[in-house]
C-alpha cells in the first residue's frame, strides 16, 4: 500500500477498518495500517468516531446463539470446518474490537491522555487477530470451505455495545473474560485436531493461544492503569465490573498456567467461577 493511500491518523485507520465489510479486506487493511504505525508512516493518534457496529459482509448469516446448529465432532471434515469457521468469526470480531478500543477511548478515567504505549498494544492486538483470521481462512480453504459458508452467531459484539461508555469495563470484559476464556478452551481444541490428524490446524490454534496470552496481559496492564487513575483496588473493581456487565458464567476449568503467564492471578477469577 502506497503512503498516499494511508489514513492520516490512527483513529482514521481504525474507522476505515471498522467500516470495511469484506473480511479479507479488513485483514489486509489491518496488517498494512499496523505496519505503518510501527514504522512511523502513521504518527498521529487523531480523533474519529467509531460506528456503533462494524460493517460486515453479506455472508455469513448471523444468528442468535440459541439458533446456531449443534457443532459436530472435529474428527470429521465437517466438524473441523465448523470449528475453524466459528473461530474465524471470533477472530474477525476481535479485529474490530481492537480497532474500536483505539478509536473510542482517548483518556484514562481521570482524564489523563492515554500514552502511545496504549495504542501500540491495541494495534499489536488488532494485527495479531487479523493474522489469526488469515491463518484460519487458509485452513478452511484447505478443507474446501471459506469464511461465510456457515452461519455464525451474532452475540460477540454485545460486549462492545455494553461497555462502549467505559474503558475499564471494556478491558474487564473483552480481554480479561472473553479472551481469557479462549486460553481455557483452546488447548482442548488443539488436542481434538491432533487426534483427528489435522496437525496444521492444531499448529494454527497453538499460534492463536500463545498470542492471546499477550492480549490478556495487555488487558490486565491497562485495567490496572485505569484503576490507579480511579484510586480503586483492581481485583475488587474487576469482579464488580464482571458481575455488572458479563451476562454469562466464568466456566471452569481455568487454564491457570496460561492465565499466570498473562499476569492474571487465580484469586481474581476463581471466586466467580462455576462448574
């Protein structure tokens, strides 16, 4: 992408991705804009208004979670396709969630402008989520499928809508509940793909798992910064926000080794765990 085609600010880049409907284009633009931010071709953060919902392609058909078909076992090609398709949909939403946090939030809760390190972290997250979607799209293609071939559930953006007003709440729910849940369940998916003989698919999921540790760590780091600005205890405030904004359960078992690597202590989430 030529320099003349780049947005002039990071916020404009974020809104460009958020208002781009095609999944492959979201991935391509994300990777180009992230590289431009890292190497100094985009330097200003800027100000822009993100859309209430990101643009989406005509396919996949979006359904309520309760209307989704029951997933088959990963030992079959159809089962592996359904699993990888569901993960590709999650990763595409994660791309938009990362850019939304870049565009939407400009200050800590006390009004202090967010430092460049904040944008660095969430641009990195967006870039890695885009990489993940691309890797999953390649695996789907190897199975004779493509993103959009199957229905997908439309509940993933609800966490964004429920926390659009509050940076600590967004951090508490998206990286520290939803992405942390990915750390818990991905090892089981990797094992399932390995048993099915899909070593390439398992390798992709291992990349995703390892990158997500850094995403959870970024959420914890900036949540702590928000709590310091508010003069609140981070552990207590996280539990309060999860009870207030997260509609599901924190399901056991937790992947404590991976959560520990993300600097996410068990005494934060264990009191809220079920199962």
